[in-house]
């Protein structure tokens, strides 16, 4: 079974794929493959933002409990 990439690694890979695909295609908005990559990129960015917010909330909760 293969190791899963972290969200950050996945996001970096998707960013490079999107930029490369957009540079090659004269109409990247109409290309369904690039649109699908953009959707995946936005989804992974959203997951990263959610995870960072959860970590900040946990840290604040722990700090509040320690007082």
C-alpha cells in the first residue's frame, strides 16, 4: 500500500500542474482537465485552512484550560 502525501505536498503538486496546464493551453478556462485540477487544488487548500483553524482552536482551548 502506498504512502499518502500530506496536504501540503498535494497542494504544491496541484499548483504546478495547474500552472503548467494553463501555460500550455490557450483557453485554460474551457479545458475540463484544468478545471478539474483547479477544483482539487481549491479543495485541498480549503482542507488546509480548516486544519490550521482547528489547531489554533485547540491551542486556545488548552491555554484557557491551563489558566
